[in-house]
């Protein structure tokens, strides 16, 4: 990774400041040269904190892309605008890292995938949980065949009371939904990736808004405003795959449960099972006895590089820029991410109609 990569940031809010810009700043050959946000002050602050000397500030992403000589654009905006911004950037010769989910709707995600294929520009989606030590180790176990055929799995994205009360998280029009599209998307991505199975045929979903109108909520980030709460507080999906495998997806921001786990999955195969309790466990039968194997994930590097950091966000940024420089496929492929969006949309549709959704 020797040469310089010029990067533009579109959307300078929470996820840009919490993940994208700090991670990119750790890479010496990355130069963040332009920042765009509809609130100019946020772009100015980002430029001051993370930009090169003389970094430019914009409030119009099209103007930024047209005026600046950018190789890479990071799209860190609300879900509704992921698709138009990503498509525009690829059509103007930029590789795109788009924050999860791929898009608000499956139709919008299809536009992104089509632009990626038509322009030849790289496109990846910000599913950084793939780069955690437990995820990488579980993936190796799956690829080695240790689990055998994985025919049943669960994706977990359950919070007891952790509703994000800032930005547009509670706005269905901007985001497309609540916990399902926000954190359920991570759990589903992990599950599909572990199974290496991207052929869903049917989806049945249940979506609930049972707690969003309550006050004195005990929420981790303070009480939410019920008038602004236009999304679900929990959602659940039952997904059948083409090969007969079954996936159960559970998600919540607010649910009366103590069984809390987020961005994790449980896998059941013909040879063994695996889950992310106590970091990572594999269960199997050996010599006629039930065995549970646990992993020490503190030691050793990761599959991508031997750098000092084990931060998933930093590994995500490293492998993405490496893919751009060395013309490789990024770890998260748009052909995979679009299936996540397809299934999430089907869960919402099934809950709305009360019927199973058959996917073509």
C-alpha cells in the first residue's frame, strides 16, 4: 500500500466520526481531501480534525465529486440516500465504501449493483463485524468444513433498552425501519457469510411497535420522544434458503428480555455447531462424547495483516484501501450485501401483509 489514495467523505455525522474517519486516519497513504455534509459546520469540523492541509468543504455531494480529484468516496449518510450518492460517485469514476445497510430498499440496492457492474468501480458495504476475531475464527472453521453442512442458524441483534435517540434513527422515511435495518442487518450479514449461502427462497416476518409509545423508558441513551418514534422496536424473521437451510433472525432496540446479544450468530451443522457465547464456542461429538471447545482470541494476528490493531473498523478500512490499490475484491461484496437488503425488505413486507414472501 505505497501510493496515495485521495478520499472524500459524504456525511460527517456519527458513523463517520465514530468509525470511518478515525480508521482511515490510521493509514498513512490515505489522504482525506474533501468533506461534505448538509450541515456545513459538521463538514468543517471533520476537515479540521481529519483532513489534509487545505481540505475542501462542501454541502453538495455532486459538486464535491465533480470538483475534486477523488479515487474513493465513503458514503456515511442516512439509508435513503445511500443509493443515489453511491451510484453518482461510481458514475464519476470513484470507488465507493457505503455504510450499512446497502440501501433502504432492494430496488435501490439493485441500482447500486448495476452501477458497480457497468462502471467497473469497486463497491463495498460497511459490515465491519466480519473483522472481529471471533468472526474471523468462526469463518475459518466454516471454510475448513469443521461444521459440515450448516442447515440451521440464528442471527442475533437483541438489545434490552438501547434505542438510538439522535440523528434520524427513529425516522422511517429516512432509514426504512428501526432495529431490523439498523442492527439486524449486521447479524444477518454475519450469518449468511458464515454459511456462504446467498439464495433465499421465502421469508416470513413479524414486526412490533409495542414499547415505542412508552415514557420513563430506562433507555441507555435517555428517554426517546414517542412522537418521533416512527419505526419498530423489534422484528423477527424466518428465512428458508434454496438448499432447505433455515435462518431465524431476531432484532430489537427495546425488548423485555435478559438474553441480550448483538451482531452475533449461532450455527448448527452436520458435524458441529458454533456460537458466539463466551467469544466463540464450537460444540461437537468426539469419541462418543459431547465436547465444547472454547477459543482464546486474545493472541495472534488476523488473516489480513500483522498490524498492531485488532479493531474491526481499522481492519475494515485497511482491507478496503488495499483492495483499491491492488485491484482486489473487498471482503464485503455488493452481491452479498444486496441479499441482506432483499431479506430485510421481505421481513417488513411479510409483517405488513401477514403473508409469506416468496423471493424470485
